[in-house]
C-alpha cells in the first residue's frame, strides 16, 4: 500500500485549534487503523506549491502515493474505499453513506458555516442577515434532530458520513447552537467519545502547540 500523508498547517492561532479539517482525515485514518504521517505547510506565508494541491489555498490535502486529493469530503470518500470501518463495501451501503456525506457538507455545513462566521465575529443579535441565517440553520437542525432521535449513526454502522456530520455539528455546539437539539448534541457526544476522535483531536492540538 502507498504511504498516506495528510498535510495541514504548521501552526494556527488558538481559536481554530481542534477544528482544522485535517482532523476529519486523521479521525478516519485512526478509525480504519491505516498507517499515515502528517506533513506541514506554512500558515503565515503560504508556500507557492500549495495551489498545486489545494486550489483554494487551504488545507487539508492527502497524498496517496503520487495522487494528491483535496476537499475533506473527497478525501474521506477516497479513504472509505480502503476500509469497511469507514464505508460499507456493498453498493446499497456505499450509496447510503455517500448521500449522508453530501448531506453533511451540502445541506448542514452549508447552513452552519455562515452561522459560525457570525458567531466568531461576535455579530449576532441585530446584525443584518443574522436572523435569517439562524432560522436557516435551525430548520436544518430540526430535521437532523428528528433523524438522530431514532438513529445511532447515519448509515447503519458508523461511517465517514458520521465523521463529517459530527464534525460539522460540533462546531455549532461550540457556540451552544445545539441547546434546543438534544439528539444532535447526544450524537456529537457519542461520536467525539470514540477513541479515534480523541486521538486525532489530541494529535492535532499537539501538532500546533509544538510550533508555538
Ligand atoms: N471545503 C474544504 C474547506 C477547507 C478549509 O476551510 N480549510 C481551512 C482550515 S479548516 C483553511 O485552510 N483555512 C485557511 C484559509 O482559508 O486561508 C474542505 O472541506 O477541505
């Protein structure tokens, strides 16, 4: 098997630590027990070659031998092919997992991200657009609440879909956005108590702290 290398920044300021998206990749690799190493690219002065790997000048990307893959969702789908701990191997199970991967990114993260930007910038309350964004996210959370009341994981067994959905929801939880959605909150707690998440999270914090 090719060597798997996850690239993230060498350092980031405190607020995003524990939430930089290389965590999604580390988490999946830990769940699958696949060997990997982590490489760094400078955060402050972006390296010229970053755009060869990530066209939006961001992290993470994965090297699998001579193949370079960006977008955390695409990387997880790629890794899903390597382990049934991440994605079932039967066509029905794969399609179910894939639909929830897209739901996490395109239906929930799409609503969560603008909400989180308002929170990070401290401009909620009467700020123009806030009420609409808050209502948009809460409508999506209402549907996730109904689903998660009856399901431990999204696609039957734990999968890459749960890595993405739980990672999206835990950023909302950071700003107490799940207070009215106890099933979503329970799901985040369930996912983030998994040993693979705990290790991935601790490893990311240690990686950035080592560069302080
Ligand atoms: N859709 C991309 C988003 C990547 C992304 O937002 N990366 C952040 C870190 S989590 C980043 O590099 N931010 C710095 C920047 O945008 O300059 C993915 O899921 O991989």
